[in-house]
C-alpha cells in the first residue's frame, strides 16, 4: 500500500493538526480510497489486512475515534448493529441516506432539502441548526421489484 501523502490527505492533515504516523496514514488512505462508502471498523481492518499491512483493531478504533473528534470522519448508524464510518471530504457534509429495510443497501442522496433549510429554521422557529442527518428507510428498486413478483 502506498503511504505517500496525496492532496486530499494534505488538506485533512492541515485541518486536523495532528502528527501523521504510519498507521494513521494507512487508515486515512484506506478511507480516502473508499470515499462514498460506509465502512465498519472490521471492514477497514480487512481492507488494510488484504494489502498485507498489519494494524491492530485497537489502533483502528483509536484512530477512528481521533478522526471523529477532529471532524474528519462521520459515524453512521444504519440500524444494522455495526457503526459505519465515512470520511468527510468537502461537499459531502449533510448528504442523506436512503436505507433499504430488506437488503440493507445504503444509497447516498443529496439535494433533498433546499439550500435555505438552515436559514428557514432560524427565521421560522428561532432555532440555529449546526448539523443534521437524514435517514430515510424503505425499499430499494431491486427489493421492491422482487416483493411485487412474489
């Protein structure tokens, strides 16, 4: 696995103001290579292990915890009992998730809420929103079609 520092990682390192160890670099590279995917800690471990790099689960959990605190990683709960993590690169904040109740597929969606959402909340309700997460549960195309066939 390449441990070179790419431009995305450079931006994240500046944002975090941390010492970039070999292990942190590998974990960050793994998350960057899988941008848009929602990975559990075990999946991160497997991806790293498959490339013959040995990093323990404790190191992965510690690094993820640190990345969460620095605002670089987002933690998701899609109701499947395993926390999923996603790296936050510019323009990925406040995207939404459509979650299939049958197969568990997670579909990324953005633009579901108008851009003036924050301003309207403050104006209409006197509430200043700093963050939100929208999860919509239902059935994906494949599961909907198979349910109709039965």
